[in-house]
């Protein structure tokens, strides 16, 4: 009877298992499936223009539209806040190219890249960390997308009004019946986009890159024509000076970088599909600052115009709130315009959710349970979590969770620092790809019990330098002024400290599978077979001294 139960369990287990290479050991099945393996040549379909379209599409979203608002409210002039966006996203573009090159050269995603630095099993914590945040952000971005759907429905039927439709939610819930139904519709209609494999979803970003910017420019022209000009915000100077101005300028730059922290970490998930490494270099380096700066400028001008259109009010920074006002005071033609622009913003939210959240979470979950989860299944799990978490409860004015989400970059900066230090400074571009899927303790990335303590020491160091300032930002409590100043440079501090610490520890306690000179061997990757054979029986132990199995560059000689 026990044997029968076991055979049934095995049958069901095999039915729900995802595609993977044959002849893998049980341990290897915990490390790989077809979505985690290096991308084969026929799926490397992302060219330079696909990355241009990807970032143009990603730049036109509501968060980017509003990113200058907090800087202007804090006292900067419009041009100073815009300069912060230029500088911040130019720096973010450099970080993107650094992490993206790893994926473009070796055609592996973020979870597998981290096995080199954190260890075969040690990588699971940063992977889980990233997956959890992606699920939360998926829900938050979907709820914002639901507001777009609300505007689209109300453009057609004015009776679709949250103030008149009977509300079944409590007043302090953060939502209403109309808003929740709109959110659910956006969530439901987003599900088909998750079905497409990553190398084909680039077409969604191409469509978005054409449609959404055109709608954003049309919104700008519409607002300027209604206002008769750009409004008073663009004629105002800074309301602060001296050191206060300098610190707000720095904080504006860092907020732009922090807004990109998740994409900096997970860019290999997309760049791995690049046809050639240079396809993911210049296209990203220039498109990111240009695309995000243009979107931010449109947001500034439209919000400034709102002061003339609706005198006696503060600038309306949220474009969806402004569109809602347009519905209330316009006829059918104006409502049609709102419908088209709201549709564009809904598409923008969908693309951002796919790029920053569902693909990332899907890839990360694939690494957490590769035998049963692939990128597609992981994306749907992410969507389910995003719905179940009731994101509207996190967006209430009394909840500090949005501040926490924005400040979370301090944790991701430490992961990025370790990743880049490992690839560029320690290994000098050299990976042994097959060994990144090797669960045996003799593998060069197994370290101690599958964990690289050097990476964790560096990771924690990068967090500790920011943790006091982080607590002050989230809780609004009194913290030492020095901690606040350090936290103002949060991403830089976390990245530099973790990268330097990791490099130093690897100098004192060398790791295997490195090169003394720059040596990327990704161009030799074609089709990688991971099943163990006699030629893969290398020997390495964390406590052992590197022997004759490695030459002077620490390259395998067997």
C-alpha cells in the first residue's frame, strides 16, 4: 500500500514537473530547468532596437511622470529637479549596463549570476528577497493600473462613479467597490501577457514604445492649449538655498537611482536574450536617461498647466487625478481623449509590471523551485500574490509602506555591489558556466555548504552602513545627522561598501574559478549540457589549496 501511494505521488510529481534536461540528478533538478539554462542561440532575439523600445516603453509610466514632484515640493526649481532626473538616470544607466553585460555575455539570468558570488545555495536568499518584492510591487502597480481602467470606464459611462456606486468596503480600507472592480479588471486582463515567453514579449514593448509616448505628448499639448501656456511652476525659482539646496539636489539624484534599483539588479533577466553583448550596451546607456528625462519634463509641464486650468489649487502631479478632473468638466469629445490617454497609461502600467515584476518574479521563483516552476508559472504565482495581498491597504495615506518600498533600494544596492565586484574585480569576466549548475561540494561555486560567507559579509556590511538612516526614513524618527547624511547617498554607499568588502575578502581568502586577466568566454556558449559525466569530476574544497586542477589563471585544465 505504501509503495502504491509512493508510485502515485511520483506520477503526479512527474506530471506537474516542468521541462528539463534528461539524466539530471535529484540535486541538479533543484538547480535547473530549461528556463534557467543559458539561452540557446535561436532564442537570442533581442537586438539593439528592441532594448531601445523596451526602455522608451518603460520610461513612460506614472511613477516617472511624478518623480520630479517631490523634488519641486521639497524646494527645488523645475529645472533643478529635471537636472536631477538627467544625472540620476544617467548613473542608473551605467549600473544597468554593468549588470546587463553579465547576462548579455553568458546568457544567464539574475538567479544564476548570483550563484557565482553567493554560492549555489547561498543565492537563494537574495533571489527570494527580489521575488518577494516583485510580488508586492506587482500588486501595487496593478492597483495603479486599475485607476486607469476606472477612468476608461467612466469616460464611457459617467454613472461609473466611486462616490455614487454603493460601497461594500470600509472607509479606512483604502478602496471602494468601483476602484476594486477596476483593479480586478486590470489584473485579469494582464494575465494573457504573462503567458508569452520573454524572447517574444519584446513585441509588447515595441507597441508600447510607439503608442504611449504619442499619448503622453498629446496630453501635454492638450494641457498647454487649455492653460494657454506652461503655467507658473516653470517660472518659479528654488525656495531653498545653501546647504539645504545642495542636500535636496543630492536626494533628488539618489531618488532617481533608487527608482531604478530593482531593474539594476534584474537586468540580466532580459539582457540574456541579447543577440550580441553590444546590443545591450549603447542602446541602454543612452535611451534610459533620455527616455526618463523626457517623461519627467512632460509631467512637470502638464502639472504646471493644471494651476491655470484649475486656479486656486495646488499643482496636480498625478496625471490620473488630472484626467479625472477633465472627465468631470468636459463633453463627449473630451471624455474620448481621456479614454485614449488612460488606455495608454494602462498599457504603460502593464509593460512596467511585466518588465520589473512578473518576469523578475517568475525567473526568481524558477530558481527557488526549478523542478516545478518555470518563468510562466512563476509569473502567474506573482500575479496571484499581487491580487491576494490587497495592495490598496498599502497605499492609504496613513500607511508608511510606500516609503518603505521606495527606501528598499538600500538592500538591493548591496546585492548589486556583490554581483558587480564578483564579475568585474574578482573573476575579471570569467565564469565556468556548467559549474553554476553543479550541486556537488567539489564544485568551485559550492564554497562552504553551498554558501559563500564572503558575499554575505559584504552584503550585510552594505546594509549596515545605511540601516540607521533607513530606519529614520521609514519611521520618521530622530536619528543622528551623520546617519541621515550617509543615507542621502544610500545606493552609492550600499553598492560601494559591499563591492569593496567583497573584493577585499576575496583578496584575503581567494575563491576558485577566477582569471588573472580579463577573460569573458561567453562567446563559446552554444548549447550547454548539464548532466554529469566523467569529464566533470573535478575536485575543489573550500578549505583545500588550489591544486593542479587549475592553471595559473585558475582555469580548469581537466
